[in-house]
């Protein structure tokens, strides 16, 4: 005749067990739209900062590699002048563009090495051979090489 009491006791034990299980495995709290937006904005800011830092690191690395290439180019300036001369002998617009880029790199390398005078002397020698090529001279003038002062 004590069935109801047994049922109540069993139900209380079961509810107690459920509460213990619930505290052991807490349910995630529901977030508001505002909290979700704030989290999204924070994640976006963090991602953008990481991307900015990555680009800055890559740019620093690229500049260091370029400086190293220019330093090496300055040590091999005689070969660079010969290469530019050989490229100009082809006499095409593409060859002039390639020679101009090589000349710009060489100018930067020689300036970095503190050998501006040597670069100017090499340019004078180059113009003595190729100074009669109008398309080449236009490219030099457009690139900022003061060819009128040199010749």
C-alpha cells in the first residue's frame, strides 16, 4: 500500500539525477543577434589585421630580396652593361623595353652601392654606341634619364 510513496521517491531520485547530469553537461547559452554581430565584427577585425600583417611581412621580405639582388647586380655591373648592350643590338621595341628595365635596375643598384658616377660613365659609353636610336632615346627620356645632359 505504499506505491505512491515509492513512486514519489523514485521520481525525486530521477529528477535529482537529471539535475546532476544537466550541470555536468551545461547547455550552450543562446546569444542575441547583437552579440552575434559583435562576435562577427571582432572576428572580421582580427582576420583583416592578420591579413594586413601578412602583407606587410611579405612586402618586407620582397624588399629585402630586392635589395640583395641589387647588391649582387652592383658587383656584376660589367656583365650587366654587356647584357644591356647585347639586348639593344636586337633593335626591337621589346628589346628596348627590356634594356630599359635592366638599366633602371642597374641605376638603382649602383646608387645603392654609392657608385652613381660609375653608372653615369657607363651610360655615356652606352649612348656612344646606341644614342642614334630614336625609339631608345625616347624611352630613356620618358624614364627620367637626362640624356641631353649626358651626351
